[in-house]
C-alpha cells in the first residue's frame, strides 16, 4: 500500500494500535450501539477513521 494512502476503515488490530488499547476494550467500543464511528460489514466491526477522530476530539475535552 502506498504510504500516502490513508485507510478509511480500521480493523480491530489497527483500531487497537491507533488508540493504544487492548482487544477486549476495542470490541466493547466497536459494539456499543451509541458508537458514531462503527461500521459492521458482515459479522466484522470496523472504525471509520474520520468519524473516530471527531469522536476522540469531542470526548477528550479538546
């Protein structure tokens, strides 16, 4: 993959790495019905990176 191409969706491992959290907490966040950044494709959950960044800004107190 090209270094300048940024992924739109993060899988579980990428989500964990991006936030610095474990898989259990990541699954909890992704499966939360009030989550505004989660997409389910088939039986897998993904985080939309742009929406995740907005969610982080709102919830981090910045």
